[in-house]
């Protein structure tokens, strides 16, 4: 099977809505080439297929508007339409591509050549919009009214926006204007930055508070993780 073209394993149900044209103009092609480079920098993306499924694709290299990649062999085929969301230049883009070629690489993997056809600003994840999430992280005291420096607290982030987040903290000492460090290793990457507590209120549970925090000068890596986290929880799940 190695090297066999995957034409019939999975066929798209409707290709009439594929975003073309086949030969983009120079400006559009240049932007799509930048998108292709960023997809490779991501190393792995979650893409939605025209069959309503979600597949993890490993991006390997780019050449203009084309991306060489690898994916589960039984989940992809030539001419399949793919869609994903990608943070780029502080915005979120909806990326559409078509599998130009799919070759069996091993019993479990296929080598793909994906041609990008569209990249449009995505209104689904607006910059100031709060996105409900449910991820665990750690808050570490930096300068606090009632908590000694370096004391760590497990927390659950309930929602996140570009500028901050709401969380549930199992510690009733957290107060407004406390300065904390947020540390989290997520599927989307690493967040490690200081935050300031904008408000803090009691919950119905003893020794628990709800807090609203603002990010303080997050690094590029933390900002990218925040963007990926928001995209992941904003993307509709396939049925």
C-alpha cells in the first residue's frame, strides 16, 4: 500500500462549496504562503473535513500555498476539503484547503499535499469575546494582601478572553488587586505570565472564591497559547 494514492478510502460528500480560485492573484498567494508557513510552525493542527469529522494533521513543510503533511490514513483522501482556525498577527483566521494528493505512507499514516484556497478573518472568536473553557492551571502568589509569596493554588479557568480570564479558586484569601502568576501546561501550549485580580467574590462553597483576572504583559508564547485555547473551545464540535 505504500505510495498508493488514496482516492476511494474517503470521498467528499459535496465539493461545490470549495473556496477557489485555482490560481490566486499575487497578493492573495503571498498571504496564503505566510499562512502555510505558520501552519508548519504549528506542527500539528485540528482540521475539520467535509465529512463532518475532525482529524489531527501533522504539518511538515510548505512550498508557496501548499503544505506537505501527514494524517491518519483512513481519515483522508485526495480532493477532500479541510478547514481549521489559526491565530496569525493577533487575529484569528479561518483557513480552507483541499487535499491535492494523498499517498499511503504506512499502514496507519498518509502523506498529504494540501493546497490552501482561502484565509479569512474569523468572526467566531472576536478579540474581546469571553470564551467558556474548563481547564486546570496553577496560580502562584507574587504580591498579595493575605497570601505569602510563592504559595501555589490549583485553579480552574472558567472562561478566557484576549485580556484575561475568570476562574474558581479554592482559597478564600484571594483579594482584589492581588498580583499572581498563572502557570498552565495545556494541550494548546504553555501559559506562564503574571496577572492582576480585578475582582474577587465568595461562592456558595466554603473557602472558595470566583475571581476575574487581567493578563500582565504575557509573552509571545503565552499569548499564542491563549489564542489557541480560545480557538479550540470556540470551534463547534463535530457530531
